[in-house]
């Protein structure tokens, strides 16, 4: 192999190692692990409750979400991530590549697809073995933007929250959903042979960020349905000290 390929596989992430002391100190300044956990769960919960309330004028829900969000002790069994499929006003499934494209245009980075867990996709999207074979025969491959084939979703949109996420981030995400997908006319690319919807860079499709750009203005206090002791752990409407454009980026 070329020298660059060999180094890419074998060289330790020395920049990340060098940054560890300052990163750990930054986390310590934000509070104890329990405080950071409660903060992250509070931000996630606000996003979930607001997404659950989004409906088209017909009464149809915009988002179908998967997970244990409604468990009586959700804060113990559900992490701060939301996996969802969006549905248009006419009931058609919205291709996840289209959601990612609209989100990228607003500086929001999502992860889409089956997230290296085809079994979970089959279970939650009610896909059979024959569906998977048909998707493959239709040109579906891992990492592409073919989010709908013959009206069936092939994956989900996942939004993740972390220590540096704020209610401002939640507000920007909900605004995107309201302006781009609630009561909108039929969307492009809902067909069987969905072409990529504009997210052409492979790296753009493989990047997951736990904070969505620079936190924006506050969008209000936490929802009253938050569990006891979850809300108020950290300031949820302010940017962390010296926040950058994107932090906690993971490339897959």
C-alpha cells in the first residue's frame, strides 16, 4: 500500500491524545458526570417532546420515533438520541437523504441510514428478508442516500445530543422540521429509485456531531414533563465557554 494509506491505518490519533488534558479540564469545569448527564438528558427530552407534538393539518404525525422514550423511567433506559422517520402530509415517507440535505443547509449535522445495525432497522421498520434483497437489487448500498424504495423507508434519521448541546440547538432543529416538512407539498425523491438528494460528499454522510453548530438564542425553559432532577443541571440556553462551530465530531 501507499505510505499515506499505511500511516492512516497505523498511526495513533496523536492530536487527540495531546488535546485530552485540556478537554478533560473543560468537562470538569462543567460539573460532575451526573450533572452533565442530567443536562444532556434534559436537552434531549425537550427535543423529543417537541417532535412528538408536530402534526400536519390533517392530524397526521410528522415524526415516528423509535426507542424507549415513553418508558416510565425513560431517563434510565433511553440515551440522549432520537431515531426517527418523517412522513409528509400525504402519508409518504420522507427520504432521509432529503432531511440530511435540508439540515446541512442550516448547519445541522445528522446521521442517517441504519447506523451499522441492519437488524434494528429490520425490526423497527418492519422489513423482511425479501425487502432487504429487493433494496440491494434496486441499487441500495451502505452509506448512500436512498432513503425510500417502493414507499418503504430503508433507514432513519438520528439526532444526538451531548454535553455542549443547548435548548437553542433544539429550537433550530424544530424550526427546520416546521418550516421544511410540516404541511409541505409532496417532496422530491419519494420514488422507488431515489437518487442521492444532494449530500454528495461521502464525508458529509459519515459525520455525526453531538452539538449542532454554534448554539443560537434561547427557545424557552425546559418542558414540565421532564423527570424530577433532570432539568436545570447546566445552563441550557448559553454557549459553553469559547465554543467553536462544531465539537465532539465523530467520523465513521
